[in-house]
C-alpha cells in the first residue's frame, strides 16, 4: 500500500469536494488543514476541478489531494497532470485502473457488488470505494458484502454524515470514509470556510474517539 493511501487511512475521513470556482481552492485547503484534515478528493463533476487541484497542490504541497468521479483515462491524465496523488472512480473501469497502475498512481475504483470487488481483486486492488453507501443499504449491506472478502478494505462514500460516521468507522473492514457534508456546496458558495473548519474538526474528533490518534486499518 502506498504512503499516500496509508496516510488517508490514518486520517480516517476524506472530504469529497465539488468545487465550482477554482479561486476558492486555496482557502478551502487552509480551512481543511485548520480542522485537522490535510486531504481532499476534488471531484471531476465541474469544469473547475482540474484547476482547483493544481492550485491546492501549489499552495499547500503537504495536502494529499486526489481526484474523484474520474470516469475515463482522459480525466485521469488531466488529474494527474494537475497534481492529483490518487484517483477515485464511482465505478470499476479497466482502462482507468490500467492507466493508473501503469503510471504508479493509486486507484480506488467504486464497487457496489461482489462482481465488481472480484474485478478489482483481479487487478491486485484490495482497497475500494463502496458507493453509494447509504443508498446500497449502509452498514448492514457493507457488513454482508465484506464477509465474503476478508482481505478487502472499503471507503464508504455517499450518504455519510456526522450522524452515521461513527457507525461506519466501527467496522473493521472500513479503511476510511468519504464525506461531502464537510464541504457542502452551499458552504462553498457562501464562502463559509470557518464552518468548513468546524465541521472538519468535528469529524476528526469522531475518528479519534473511534480509533484513537493515528490509527488506520
């Protein structure tokens, strides 16, 4: 497992960010770091994603910045060129996985079924995104599906909130959780970086209460 991925596991929560205005990237990075989470998954759902990744990596080189919602090789190339240190996809795609492995960039494909987990394992990947976690059945579904794959670790994403974060972190197969509530669109649009920092600190405290400081799985 790469150092980048190990660091995400130690943090326990990865903010999932849909950013519309790249000029907010530096302040966002400052807010997340102030709250104790020097990481972010910038989703390729907007035209600003590539530039936002580049701006954060330049301004905050210690931030672990990855690209999310990467659905093809062209996006993976752009994300890596901007400085993304890991690639997350909403589903499994052979071409994206092959490209990431050829370029030694950690890939975290999304899975929702045992078949997709087997596809990831076939490529030597044992850390996957479980998406959309709550819509798929949440904690009970993850416990059921993970029972067949004792060597696989999951990053549940989709519907994770401050209310259910602890329930996911208690699960031994959960490596970390992805959370979009930390940087909700309405907070970014309002420039509410202080609130983003508060929410981040709250999430960090939940991780510490469940796992202790600096503990990964």
